[in-house]
């Protein structure tokens, strides 16, 4: 994505075979528990969980490598992630914990690989990135049968994660633009006029790709 909101490349990074194999390993653990496997100080069935954890790590490395490779293909300067709260003890099943550990590992591995190529890694607030449509039409409705797809208020169907990625990139550029020398050099009256035209700026968790496009348009109008 360019600073003006233009999307120059997109890709869904997914490893369905590996995901299925991961589910298979977790199902084996579940079946062992149902057959009376007794928990111990390691949480029960340490051999099966060690196998699952190692496979989870390998999947994280594969995902991170794919992210950095795609970013490098378009000569990206920054890779932007959602800022997820992954500290402290997590509630829920071990399957949920495994998923959170993978996200943390992907972020750490991506950061290391990106720095080796001279790219930076940044994070933005995760609130409403998936819930709001990138075109500014409001909240989306997830499909019941296919949770990865959603329907906008306009009736348009779109991939939910792809829409969220647009909003994540837009929030990064919005933050950078509002902190830039160009924007701060504007008079306070002009900045208030810009923010009045783009009311989503008052609450960053409502910003989408359409907000970035509108912000750029208003700044150009006042600067010109």
C-alpha cells in the first residue's frame, strides 16, 4: 500500500495442508484425553503436545518467511501488524493458546527477517479492523457458513481478512501523516478544518482505508 491509500499488491497467505495437519494433531490429543489420558505437571500427554508445539513453530516460520518475501517483492519499507495483547496468562483451551503463541512467533520471526533486509515492523490498534469495511460503509456481517467472507452494508461481498489488512495499512499511514512535519506545519485552523471534514480521525479505532483517502484529499485541497 502507498501513502495515498493505493493498494499495489495483495495476497492471501494461507497453508491449508499444514493447517489441516495441525488440526489432525490437535484432534489426536483430544481423542487421547477422551480415552482417559491423565494430566500431569506438563499438562498431560507431553509427547503429543511437544510434537504439536514443534509443528506450530515450523508453521510460524513458514508464515513469517512468506510475509517477508511478499513485502520484499514490492520493496516495502514497513510491515504492519495488528497490536495484539499476547502477554500474561491466556484463558481458554490449549488450542487457543497455541494459536496465540503462533501469532507471537510470527511477529518475532518476521521482525528479525525484516530487519535483515532493512525493513521496519510496526503495529497498530487492532480494534475494529475486521469489523469495519475498508470502504467506510460501516460494520460488516460475517457469513455463517464461511467465516472468512463478509458482506458490507452496501451488499458487497469481500474477504474479511483482506478488508482488515487494508484498514491496518491505512491506520499506519494515518498515524504517520498526522505526525508528519507537513501536517504539523499547517495552521491550527486548517488542521481543525481537515479533521472536521474527516470526523473518523477523532477516534482512531473507527479509521479505515476510506479515512486515509479522505484525509489525503483534504490535505491536498488546503495545501493547494
